[in-house]
């Protein structure tokens, strides 16, 4: 016997999308368009002498992110704050979007977290190659003393490959777990009380807001640390 659909069934975006489109794709584009629109809308207001509350809030966010990045990478923050700050804001928006009824967090999809991790680690490799040079970057992987390079090289390569795996699994596991617990709580309420709209999931949603912030911060911080390590190796090479 086919079960009668509940209000929860009709809330999910996947029921209005073609089967071949994952829910994470349109939600991600909505976040991208929303953040881009906010940046464009505020672009012409930065030079105002008397900023409004919204502008003051954004300036506080930018200054806080810059201080955060500067504490990790030092003076390189002037070029890295836009990169690391964008990672933090984008991932935070993706995490929080799943708390809106009918939507999922794109970061609860492994494809999204793997893509973010690959982009982040790719930026780390870019900074390593541009600062150390290709040959210097290769020597970094070979390690010292050079006689043990045949042992150190695969260890360093495995370490680099483990970074995107660790970043993607950590973010995916935490956000997917939060979304799953919220869905389970709602499902239990529906099973016990029918279609009654009892917000029993609210405490978990409040906790999810906190963990969404922490996970975005951890992801951005690790990218910053990886870049800082590459820059430290560049400074050491320069001193030699």
C-alpha cells in the first residue's frame, strides 16, 4: 500500500527538479548569484562617509577576516584575505542554506566538498610553485637529505593527496550529519503526530548554525595554514 505523502515530502526542492539534476547544483548557483548580487550592490557604497548599518556590518566582517588571515600568513594577508575570506563566506552560506525548509546544504553532498577541497589545495600548490619555482617545489617534495629523497618523495606526495581528502570528508561528514539528524527529528514528529507542524527540530537547527560557522572557519583556516607552510618554505629557501 502506497503511503500518503506528508507536507515534508512536498517541501524538498528535489521534487520539482528533473531526476538528473542533483539538488546541490541549483542551490549552489542560488548562493553564488545571491553573494555576487550582494557584492555588486555594495560596490558603489564603500566610499560613503556616513555608512549605514549594513555597510558597517560588512566592513566589520572584512576587517575581522583580514585580522584572522593576517594572524596565519602575516603580511601576505593583503593578497590572501580575499581568497581565504571568500572560502569562509561561501562555505558558510552553503552550510546555512540547508536550514531553509525545502532545501539541502550543498556541502552535505560529497561532490561539492571534494570540489571545494581540490580548488583550495590547488591554490596551495599554485602559491608553492610561484614562490619556490618548479625546481624548488620539486626539491621540497624530495626533501633533505637528498640521499633519502626516494623515501621522502612518496611520503610528501601522500601527504599532499591526504589534504583534499581530509578537508572534503570533514566538511561533508559534519554538515551531512546535521541535516540528517534534523530530517530524522522531523520524521519522528510526523510519525507520532501526523502532519502536525511541531518545530521539535529547532534546538538542533540552532546548534547547526554554530557548527556551520565552525566548519566554514576550520576549512578556511586550514587552507590558510597550508599556504602559510608553503610561504615559510619559500622564506627559508630565500634565506639560504
